[in-house]
């Protein structure tokens, strides 16, 4: 055959690729390759050292006797494939958890054969999803989960709680609610903060919770030094677990708020001047530590404190993790059984809590099991409000001033007048200096009070703002005392 009659290498590669792979694009324009009949998809531009589409294409061509091709031919073929794929329908890719058809959700077991768990209203099953229903994206953080055991009769939950050192039933039911929430792709869940004295097994307990969802390779990580590193880590996995936190900068606190409830970042694409790419994420987040210091009010509403206690009997790491690995299939099966039961339960959605989806899940868990998760969640938020107040001198001063206002009464002043009033109250007769971070202008005070609104409202002090012909004002109100039976807390 003459040189003119030979098929160009790029055409051989393109023909082979379209015969064995399905190509599509996501909403942000990234093109993925999916081996036909298999649910795992890889970005065609991935340059990873293992498992990239370029590598699997080269191996397939070689094993099927099509030949070995140089980098130029592969690049030209992939350029053409990418251009063609941009005209295809849009489909999403998911890490670990995904929505499916007919109200079902999926859990990726991370297996090479693509087997996953389909959780549907009637139960759950292990099967390979239709590639057009679910496309899995895997990274180096995607570990393999064992095949869950069916019909465990709840035994796995008891085994898990026996291995962890949770301090009481309230903490246990909140941990269970969080695990169920992690299996829901559309349910924002608060971030558990495992705390307790030294030696309480906080890191071990955190690993146990994470590995139920991420497999035995899942682990805790050092807290990142900046927001960019944090978002990169979060986008590459499902559950992000940070170990031994002792301090949160304001920037990291804000970033964690966005991770819990969802965010969309835009960054400049590499080697370009004008192109950008999007990183959209909403992920379960878990943290461990003795104390993270002063908690910002908005982050407090997204936290879930889980207290642990020191174990009475110590065990070796090898013994503990050997037992955990043995019971993990049963634990996962029991969690799936309970998830199906909880999702089928009917319950009203509490309308007074920030994380309404998780509050509704707690109410469903109560309807299915009677554990009292919603009351425990309310109690945890109340305790966090105390932590916020104890760490904020301005909040303490506002509450002290509010005691002078009769229930049902209100007081209105400009922000500057409020600043003078609260500063005099803090100084008292001792004329002590104002603390570091105290508002220096009325505008700064107004902004601080806006951030403190949920915390103050939980203590029956309402802050509102408005404008009259004379200018802007801040109004502090104390609601009327409710009747005794209505004001009684249910926990």
C-alpha cells in the first residue's frame, strides 16, 4: 500500500475511540470519556499519571492490534473528539453520591466493575448503573467500599456505636442522622465537630465515620492554610475530614460555610488570559479537635458538635481497625436499611432552623425510630449559641442592655448612638478600655449586629434596621413573654 493510501493515524485513533467510548460534556463545558457499558467517566484532558483517558486509549489501541501511536497523532485525535463532543447533550458527573431516576439515589462503591448501590423508595440493591443515568467521576481520593450486607436487622448500627466513644444517646443519634444525610446528594448537612478531652479517640471516631462513606482508604487531613487549597481538596472527594483543628481564620470559616451549603468558584484556566473554569461544590465536612476558639455566628449554625468521652478499655490500633474492617459491610448495610426507612417516613419540616433540610431529616429519623434527633439538634444549636456569646463581648453587652427593655418593648437609636450607649455600658464605672475588635464606628457596629442577629434572636433579642426622614436607625426589641406552656423548651 502506498503512503497516499494509508489511513492517517489520527483517523485510526478517532474511529477506534468512537467505537469503544462515549463522549459527552458537562454543564461547564468539560468533555468526558466513558467506556461503553461502564459508569465511570474520565475527563479527556486529564494528564494524570494513572488512569487517564489518554492512557486507556493507548492501551486499548495496542491490545486490539491497532498499533502504537505517537503523541502528535493522539493529540490531534483528541482535539477532534473534544470538538465533536461539545455538540453532544449535557450530562453531569458525580463523585460518590448521585441522584438517579424515579426518586432513587446512588452510592458509588468505587469498584473496578462499576457496581454501585441504588437506593430507591422500596429498598436498595447492588447493581451497575445505566451510564446515561449515572456517570461516576473518580479521583485518587475515591476509595473502594465493601459490598454491603443485606437484611442486617440494624445490627451494624449497634456495632458502629460500640466501636465509637460517643458521649450519650443524643450524640449517637446526631451522628446517625449525619451519615444518612451524607447519602443524599441534595441534602446539605451541618459539619460534625468531634470534640472531647485528650485521649477520647476523636481522630479515630472521625476516621470511622468517614470510612463508612469513603472506604478504608478514607482518612483525616491537615487543615489547609488557605481557602484555595481547601476548595481544591473538597472538589476532589465527597466527605472532607480535617483533623485536630485549634483555630479557624475568618477566611477559612467563611469558606467552610460555603462548602456546607454550596458554592461556585471561578478561576482562570491555565495557560490562558481570558478563559475561566468553574468549580461547583457542596460537600459533607467533618472536623476534629478539642476547641476551635471563637466561633462566628454563621458558622455556628452549620456546625454539629459530637462529643466523645475517654474509653474505659484501651485497644491496639491493629485490633481496632481489624474489627472495624470486618464489620464495615454490616455497618454499611444497616445504614442503607435505615436510610430507606427514614426517607419513607413522613414528618413536618421545622421552619425556624437554618439547616432546614437536615432538621427535616432529623424529624424523619424520629418518626422512623423515635431517637429524639430533632430535639438533640436543637439542643446542640442552643449550646453553640452559648459558645458564640461567650466568645463575643459585644453580644454579651447587647444582651446585658436588653435586660433594661421590658418584654414587648423596643428601643430605637442611630447606630452611632447605639455605639456610645453600648460602649458606656461596657466601660461601666471603672472606665476600663474597650477591648480589641470593639466597633469603632456606627457602621462597623451595624454590620456586627447584623451578623449577630440569629444568635441574639435565639436569646429573645431582635435587631432590626430601617430609615425615616431623619436618617437610618437600629431598633432593639424584646418579644412579649410567651405563655408558660408555649415557652417551655421540648428538650
